[in-house]
């Protein structure tokens, strides 16, 4: 096998919800130049990928980026997407970035049956496509709406609205209950979309009530 066919990519650690600092961007650029990374790609998950990187350089790259053990792939929530939200966007009704941070702090470590993607939008325009995320949340003037069981892949599904007009504390608690119920009843590697297709919605809403 030639060296070229062995080339791979790694997602740069430290970029969450697409947020970066000038210092981090400088570090990324410095490392990319040092290791001759041919392509830097902003992914649909608001992360950054090094494409075409030589696998032999992977450990050194991780260390220079401040992640000595490399990227540990989560067993549950893979990432949280969030739009700028209230305060940073004229359409924003709720603080999507703050809610995204809270979800990362409290729910990222949950052991879930399958890959789980989260999309948080600060208004009903749904720039992060909350209806086609495993866990989708969007803001309106009266509060948050929580959607569960969406998927935007090869077998797409519009998620189910579980509750509306929630406070930040309420939507965070409900998100945890929905994921907990999913973890307890889904099959191994079953995504939320397929799980919700065989789950009675009224029962799911009743079982995940406070």
C-alpha cells in the first residue's frame, strides 16, 4: 500500500459549537504549516478537520494542539451544534450558546446506545436544523421547544415535538430524561430516529415528564 492511501484526517480538539479564539486559530495554522496538512475543512458539525494528514504525525499533532491523548470519541453525544442566539443575532430569541455549554457540561458523558447529535437554534428559523437532530432544541419568545428522534442522514426523519415553552432549566432537565429513557430502552447502536419509529409518542412523552 502506498503512503498516500494511508493518509487520514483528525478533527481538531477544542472547537465546540464552532467557537474559536484568535490564539487557537494561530496555533491551528502553525501546526498545519509545520506538518504540511494539505486541507483544513470546517465540518457540518461546526468542527475543524485536518484532511490528508500522515498517520505517523498524528500523535505529535495532537500533543502540539494540547491534547496529548488524542481525540476520544464519545460513546453518546458526538457533538453539540449551536447558532449565535440571542445577543449575537438579531433573530435570536433565546441564548443557544449558553444552553449548548450547559448540555456539554452535563450530558456529554452519558452512555447512550448510539451516536447522538444535538442541534440548538436560538429562534424558530432553526439554522442548526433542530428537527433533524437526535436531540433538537429551538427558542421562541416564550421559551424553548424540545424535539427528539430526528435524523438527516440517508434515512431522514423529522423529530417529534416533546414539549414547548420551556425555561432553560426545564429544557435541560427534559433533555436528560429523554436521553435516559432512550438509553434504557433502545437497542445497541440504535439511533434515536429508529427508536422513536417503534416507540409510542404519547407513552414517551408521559414517561419523560417531570
